[in-house]
């Protein structure tokens, strides 16, 4: 069986991520290495996690910009095909991306609760807890 050190893969963040997401990638990679669970197949799941966080953040930023420029109603609502008020699509995008990130984060053992369930011996002070809301 190959040595654990030989299985650890050095990986740069995907080029299409923005600066904030690349920072999250590096922090998550550091966490995964510290847990001893980083391997090449983990990279794809980490990319899904970070891209979900990026999508959620971008949707929340668009909501905040609309609120500043156009007011509360425009930030959270749009008009449906019959002229009725409906939730703005960015609300759904943010919520789904956040839920996806939480699921990927659990799979990656990035929350204290996930580590406890998997009986991973690590501190509860993950540098990534803020992204997952400590869930």
C-alpha cells in the first residue's frame, strides 16, 4: 500500500474561481490535509463545494446591490408572467447553492459535527466553520 504522503496531492484552485473562492479553496485544502483526508478524488468534491459557496455569495451580492439601488421590493421580488410578485430568482439561487455547499462540506468533513459523526479526531475550531455556519 502506498505511503500516505505519496497519496497526498498538491492542487491549485481551479482557474475559473474568483479571488475569494480561491482563498476558500486554499483554506479548505489546508483543513483537509490537516484531517488526513485529502486525496486526488477529493478535488472534484472540493471544487463543487467552493463553486457552490461562490454562486451563493454572488447571488447575495446581486441582491444587496439591487436593494441599495432599487429598494427592498426589487431586491427580493420580481414580476411573474401574470404581473404578480414572485421571489426573485437570486433568492432561489442563493438558497440552493448554500444548501449544496452545506452538503458538500459535510461530505468533506469540514464541519465539527461531520467530523464527530465520522469519529475524526480534530479540533472543533475549523477555519471553515463560518462558511458552513458551524453546521
